C-alpha cells in the first residue's frame, strides 16, 4: 500500500498528483534503457474534470457520437463487474501530461526529415510507461475502495479508427480530455500546448469520486501563436509531410508519413514503432506557452 493514503492526505487531488509524479520519477520504465538510461519524461502535469461536465457531451459533436463520456466508460466497467453504474455527477476524471525530456526534444529539433533515435524510443517505451501509469492509478484508487477505469486500456471499449468525417480518431481522445481538465489548448498542428509545451504523452483515468472542473479558455486555440495572428508557422515549416497548413492538420498526410517511418526506424534504430514528432520540437511551443514566434 502506498505510504500516503487518501485518508492521510485531506486533498484528494494533491494525493493523486503526488502519486503520479512519484511513480514517474521512480519507475525504471521511465528510462531510455537501450540508449543512455536517462529519463524519458520530466515531472508530469496533473489536472481534473467533473464527470458530468458538459464538455464531454460536446465532444460527441466535435469528434463523433462514438466518443465516450466518463459515465459511459465507467458504466461499461461496472456492468462487467455486475455493479450498478455510478451517476455521472459522482464521477471525476484525472488527466496528466508527461513532458518529454529536454535532451530528446533537442535531438528531434535537429532532425529535418525523420524522427530522431531518442524520439522513436520515447514513442515506443514512453507509451509503455504511460500505460503503466494509468494501470498504477487505477490499482491505487481501487486499493482505496474506489471504482476506477482507464478507458484507453479497456480492450473491449477502446478503439482507434478512421472516421469518415474527422479522419484518424479514437473513442477516448487523451488530448481532448486533457483540455477538459484545463491542461492546455490546441495548436495549428492539433498538438496540445501546455504549461510544459506540446512535446509530451497524455493519459487519464475515470474514478467514482466527484472532482471539479477548472475554468477553461473559451478559445480552444488561445495559446497558439498562429491562431493569435502573430505570424508563427514554425510547425508548418517543420512538417516533412506538408500535413500542416493555414487550415490546420491533415491527418491523412500525417499518418501516411508517420507509418512510412516504421521501416527506417526498425532498420536504423532497431525497434519496431512509428514516430515523427518534428512539429513538437524546434518550435516556440515546444517547452511552454510561447509569447513570440522564436524558438
């Protein structure tokens, strides 16, 4: 059992945030073991949203009717366990952002037409850690008497597919959930610009405890220099697939290029994964919320 328990810490949100940060700091999976053993991610950001927040209904319109609400995700898990489904207003969402290390960002920023070695390893092994974090949080919450679910880890529930209207998508968008929890706003490339930039991985868990949503900006592109009319098109220039334009992000062109990198990564770096991330490094929003169009 964790040393710090929910009962020992009056602030539930602080307790969960500390547990997530501790896990990321201490778990051996947060190391580039096949390279130099350095950390994959820096200290996470953690945010929260109410399970009945109207934004989750709005996401069904923005993304698609297939996008789950926290209540729908929890109901599926409760049914599998023969438990009554908790009411939406009794639920909360815990979302976190895992910032990619400065060394990996710098290496990818130097790359022009392919993902760097550290970035490719981060895409593979960093996502493995991301899944471990979600598994850990679910187990920790259930250890303390809660019902919890990480929708992305539910094989019978979660799916990634190509939708006719929005292209590549999923039924639980981690970036949109993070936006819902007040952790960032969207940029020209569809990346989530956070207080630690947009070079990151994201995860989340739904729990049967009421959590409050933060105030969110009305402008979902508030922190993007391009949308603010400040002349920045750096991510567009960085994209080797020409998948970013003044109209935004072309998912088809992006995914085509990304999947084409699998062979190169396997032959050159010795791992089997797709990756790119050039629009997340070497840009003004790489490591924080930008003030001007300089890196």
